[in-house]
C-alpha cells in the first residue's frame, strides 16, 4: 500500500490545492518500510490527482479539501482521509493501525481560495 500525506515541515499541510510537497509512505504488513518527500513542482488543484496517481498512491491523508477534488481522487482509485492535523508520520501510523480520526467537515463544497490572515 502506498499512502501520501500533504506535507509541510513534518505536519499535515491544511490546504490541499496549495500543497507544495507530499510525503509518500510505502507500507507492507501494516508498517512503513519506506518513505520519501516529493515536491509537486508547483502543480496545484486539478493536477494533484494526476500527480498522486502517477506516484502510485492508494490513499491520501490531508487537511481541508474541496469535494470536487475528493471526487477526482476517488475516481483515480485513491482513498481520501480528510480533516487530519498534526504529524504526518503519526497520521500514517494511526491509519495503518485503524485508529485515524477523520473530520468529514473538512471537505468543503467547490474550490475556495482562502485569504491567509
């Protein structure tokens, strides 16, 4: 299984469409056997589903994400785990253990551009 997490300084990055890097984790028998951080090269929004599919992701852990992006990811065969905060490494460990807490409210309608305040 290959899991991707939106990634910034060890934490889950909270704005999916502006993710600059993903950390990819290769898991076998319920544990991580390899991980690497891969930059998106400035690709955003719609291109990210293709980026994740091209890197073989089976699942993605993220913070806030738009419902159209969730649909794109799911149609590419990628399972989406939204509304996750904190350490990316810990989130992946929890996913593998079956204890990852999700927040479906983190999926918002449409693609909104938020002002950073």
